[in-house]
C-alpha cells in the first residue's frame, strides 16, 4: 500500500510554485484521475493520444483529470505540447511522487479518491485494465466511460521501468 500522506504534487501551471501541496489537498473536493508519463521513453509517447482521449472523457466530470510527467516544467511542456495547458499537469522531475504512488513502470493510469487512496491503478498499456478503471470511475461519478481500446489505440505493451 502506498503511503499517500508523503505524496506532494507540483502543478505545472504554478508560476511561483506556491501551489505545490500534498496529494490529500488535491482531492478534498474532487477525485483525481491521472495518467503518469515519462517524457524520455517511447512507451509514454505511444500512449499519449489514447491517454488524452481517456482524460478528455473525464474532463467535465466531477474529478480532476490530470497528467503527471516525470520531468521539469520545460520537459513536460515540450512532451505534452498544447495538452499541458488543456488540463491540470503535475511535474515530478525527481520521480518522488511516482515512487510514493508505488508505481514501477510508466505509463500508468490512476484513480485516487478523497481518502486519499488509490482505488484504481494500471501500469503499462493493458487495455482491459484501463477499461476496468475507467468503468469504475464512470460508475462512481455517474459519467460515461470511454471506449477502451479504440481502433486507433496501440497494441498492448508493458511500461518502461521507473
């Protein structure tokens, strides 16, 4: 079980880094639906369009659909391009947050409740696992689930080690 009390998230949109706060504060009002990516690995690039489609489905739901990028602000902006401004983006250049979230490979798809507790986690691109998490999110939030996989999604693959 991850020690979520220790997780601190740093949002890219923060100009003065004053919005860096513990995970528990990010989930007081909304659950967190997050895709964690490594901007230096092909596997994260392969899943970027799929992950964006999944997060876009939940963007208007009663949750925070977000990115967690294991890089600096500049690296996250370069990797995500305009997607970095479309939704909440956290940066984790030291990989502290991903380790504290007990992730061992990226990309990863996470659902974190108000507890905060991880109630859904998939590492790598295993469409059935992502679909199960998305269906659970949809059920909990009374929202529609994205179609996973879609015809344009990549073939399943394991993630790259952290």
